[in-house]
C-alpha cells in the first residue's frame, strides 16, 4: 500500500518549482490551516509562513535543440515547465531533437544553461503527427466576420 504525503499550500507546484533556490515568506496563509506544521516567522510584527520549493532527484526534459555542453532551447509549449524542471532537479537528463556543437546556439535563445544538465541524448525518428498544418480555401458564401 502506498502512502501519499501532501501539504496544503496556496501556491501551485509550478510556483514551488521556481522557488528551488529561494524559499518564500508568505503572509497570506499565516494563522490559517495552511500554516499548520510549517515554520512561521514574524517580521516587523507581521506573521509569515515559510514556503519551501520543490526539488526532484531526477528530471527528464525534452528540448528542440541542444549543444554537447547541455545548453537547451525549447519550442512552443515545451517552454512552460521544462526550464523549471531542469533547474529543480539534482540530475537532469535532456533529450534533444537536434544536437549541435558548442558555440552554434545563439546565447540569447538558450532557455536552460548547460550547468543544469548532467546528461544529454539525441532522440531519433520524430514524427509529429499533431503538427500538420491544414488550410482550406474559403467559399464564396463564408459566414466569417472580418473586421
């Protein structure tokens, strides 16, 4: 039988992933059920609850392009949680569609620096069935409103 240990928080898991390096003092949950079992601090006479960030042992992320040093570039919705997961884990394993040599990525486009990536692999044979673009011509009697 499995036992799940979960604490009550006013923050989403995504927000807690972003808090990995820093803890957060939050006054919203102070003195409520949210604060039970958590460290509280008083600053300037106001009570705060110490919310700690989430960490993971291993993180598996999928990137569009990466170099052999571990610098990663994500595309589209992969940018939502992959950068946070890569920085929140002790060991990050990245799968990339395209693996390039160091220096060939534009530094301004890198979403995850290589310092956060411990292992990188190049995937093979990507078929993106959902990414097919379909366009049909409009008929003469279109109901679309163009402003």
